[in-house]
């Protein structure tokens, strides 16, 4: 009975496994890269080529669409505003989120579970619903049309991620490490900065990326709460929905590239996180 | 430690950048029109650049547009000076929130537009700014399949159906394109074209026997329609890509096709039905919110927008036609010539039967449109029986009319009190 099933050559099995593994890697890469590649090709194609079918696999290096945006008034200041708001969101959400994550993992207090649930609630209300009262409040307090005001809104959206990511990372670091540091002369604070912080840096990076991407992609609040200091997304995305196809591609490309550059710049911190997880 | 000092450095750097935002004294023009990037650019570069003091032109989608202006009204102060939007956007607002503009002495040449702009009050609440309409367009390759004896400038719905059937037979593909996508303006086709052409009404005749015929004809047309139409919102894209040869859409949503390949396409009037050639003019207007910080500058900008030269520049930029008396120059872009020609033929046709924009519905305009979209989806997409669907939707429509008390508008016969659904 069993003789039949032991036929398989272990080497064949390993080879087949490798092929499946490679195929999965290729598929996942293609999943991400092919759309980006088509975005690039269409950005660099003439309007006629964008509308024609079948598509060429090689860009024609027609810079017409990109030149249009280069001359489109206000792009650079919108890009600057986007970066300022995203960076502020990043800093604020980590400054608020990481201590909350630390407290959740290290201390026991009443209502801890409820707090963990409540923190998710900031994402439970759709922004179009919140935008009106927020805008009224911001106009009255003078926060209206400032990068800080918008960053505060985006921080609220990013905090659940910051708290939950740092919470699970702090929980993964044994309290004994901190206790050992205390016995060796560290205070609570220095034990945290010298021992724990380097270990969770990748997690902080991950939540920073989340905060950045959330802020970068958010349109509605940005469109309502900023007027002269528009973010790039509010500035471009609203006008792209009805733009001709070749400008849609070019605009999409312009929106994607800064986010990609940012993620590339911080990737080494992010990959270190999987190092921790594997240990 | 280095991390913390880096972070604090970054924060202080950002704080300095934030503080460096310069104050501007430009007039803020908050618009739902001329939104596509090229149009927005043209508005800034050619239309508004001639205004003294400068204009900050900000096109927005309807949601953020309305939310922002509501917030400013509620807060009692704001930065928006001039609002540009469709009639429907303004009719959804409270007329008290809009500055009375009767004292500006500005108006359009059309009395219908001027009375629409009063929003049910006795003062101009907005100034008619520019107009457009919906037309048909076709790839010239489709012309050889026109049914015998049909004149493209005086088509009937039956001829249109026969034409699309001929094209399908010859090419094996369904080549009629209809903007039934999420952002498509399909409801305007039913309100301003199909219903007036078949029932000589929109509200009164919603569930009449003639309306049943209209929907039967439309399902016949739908059987020759590219099934991907439920994803089409801007028919210029499908004209250019060849996915559709014969299409219906807003003039400005067809412009790109004519401008890119003027020799390949023709524009022509909408077809006629038993009760005439229904068509719908589109009206955009300019208003000033009561919270405008500099009322004089705002009024000056509205006045500037209504000058004949500005109106022609606006036509070039947006494909929306002037509402004041102007002499049109000869060197207009191909899209403007094609669309202007089709609109002129359509409104001058002996059987023309204009259907006006819904009026007096206040903020229920969206619900009114939804009735027609739902009816379309249930009859055409879900294949439900026409009689039952019309009877059902009729109740919703009647409720909207009663709750808003909106009187009938053309082509429905005038009513005393709310327009009845018969």
C-alpha cells in the first residue's frame, strides 16, 4: 500500500518546490511591477499611443505629458505642501503612537482592552462626514489652510496603525532586557533609548511609512481644509478624474514617484524588521 | 540620542517651513467647472490672467466644493470670493447664503436662464456664466452604414437603432457607446432626450404608456450598445480608442476627440421621437457667498467673466458656450466648431423640444437623478418588467416632487403647486 506513494524522488520534489517558490516570487513581483511599468510606458507615450491598442512594451520617450505638468502652475508648491504635511503626520503619529504602544504592552491599567478597541474607532467615521465640522472648527481657530491643521487630521487617521504596530513590537521584546539594563545602571529612560529603541526602530519605520502613505493619499480632508496650501494629491487628483487618458497616466506617475522614492529610502529599516521576526 | 536629535531637527525644520507660507491677496475662484487639468490650466493662463489683481482658480469635485462652502457659511467667515458651478449645485444651496446680484446689471440673453438663476426668489442669486448641451458624435467609418434615406442631421430614434444594428451586423461588434459609467451623465439622456422625445414631458409622463414605449425603444438601442458602456463616463475616450463609433455625451466630454483627430469624427444633433427632438441645455453660473471677504473684488471678477472677450476665451478653454451676445471668431478649435454646429442645428430644428434642467428641487436634485438611474438599472441592466418598475419608481418621484413642491418645467405643462406624476 505504501510502496506506491514513496515513488517520488526527493530531489524531484525539492526541484518542484523550488519552481513553485520561484513562480510565486515572480508572480508577486509582477503583481506590483507590471502596473507600475505600464504607468511608466504610458506616461512616456504620445496621446495617440496611449489611446491605441495593442500597447507597445517599450516607452517612446515622448515627454509631452510630463512637460504639460512641468508647466502646470502650482505643482511645486503643492509637492512641497504634501511633503510637509506627510512629514508632520509621520512625526506626530510616532510621537503620540509609540508611547501609547509602549504603555499598552508594558503596563496593566483599567480599560486597557477598551482603549485598544477605541483607538481603532478613529477610522470608523468616513472623512466626508467629519470634514464639515472640522473645517468650521479650523476656520474659527485659525488652523484652516495650514499644514499643521491638515497634519493633525491625517495623524488621527494614522495613529491606530502607529499604536498597533508599535504595541506588537514592544510586546515582542522581553521585559527582561529592560530589567537587565536597569540592574546595570540604566534609568527607565536610558534603558528605553539604549536598549529598546534600537530594537524597535524597524517597527517605527513601518508605522512611519504607513503614516506617510496615509497622508500622501488622502484627498477629501486635504481638498476641504487647504486652499492656498494645497497638497499635491488634492491639487492633482481632483482634476485628473476627468482629464484625458494620457494626462491621467502622467499625473498618476507624478503622484506615485515621490512615495516610491520615500519607501526606497527607508527600506533598509523596514527589512530589518523581518530580521527581528525571524530571530 | 542621535535619533532624538535628528527628529527634533526635522521638527524644527518643518516648523520653519510652515511659518514661511506667504499671504496672498488673489481673488479665490471656487469652481466645479473646468476641472480637467488642461481646462484648469487654460482657465488660469488665458481666461483669468487678464483680471487685475490676479485670480486663484481652484477647481474641485462637487463633494469638497460644497463641504468647504458650507463650512465657511457656518463659521461666518471665509476665503471664497466667487463660486462657479452648475445650476444644480446652486439650487442645492440656501438662496439666503448667496449674495443678491440683481444690482450688478448683468444677465444672459436667455430669459429662461435668467429666471432659473433666481432660484425661486425675485433677485438674481447667481449670474448665468456659460452653457453647453449634449450631442451625438460618430466615427466617420460608421457613416457608410447609415440606413437608407436617413439624414444624419435629422435622425429619428428608429433610424439610430437601425444604424447601430447595421454597424453591428457589418463589424460583428456592438459599436454604440452610452455614458452609463459611475461618472457618466446617463440621467440627463433620460431627462432631457428620451422622455421629451417620446412623452413630451419628464415628471407628469414618467409612467405613461408613452414612457413604456420609450424604454422599449431604449432597450432595443441597448441591445446594439457596447456592453462595456457601464464603465464609460467620457465618450471621447471610447471614440478615440475605437470602442464606440456612435456615441451620446456632453459637448465638453467629446471635445478631446474632435481636437485630436478633427477629420475622423462628426458631431450631429440628438435623434427625434414621436413628440419631437428632445434636448437639454446645460447652464453654469457664478455666485458670491455672503461670507466673501472682499465683496468688491468678487463683483469685479463676476463682471470680468461676463465680458464678451472673456466669454470667448472661456469657450476656447472649456468648450462651454457664451450666454451673452458675442460675435464668434473664425479660428475656434475643431471641437468648438463641431459641437457649436450640432447644438445650433439641434436647437433650430423644426421639431426641437427643449427639456430644461430640473428646477426647484433644492438639495433633492440628486435624488431626482437617482430615480432615472435606478429605473435604467432595473429595466435595462436587471431586465425587470418596464410597467412594474415605472409604477414602483413613480412613487419615489411623486414623493420628491411633493416634498420639494417644485412646479413643472418644460416640456411638462405648467402646474399649480408641485408637479404631479400622472
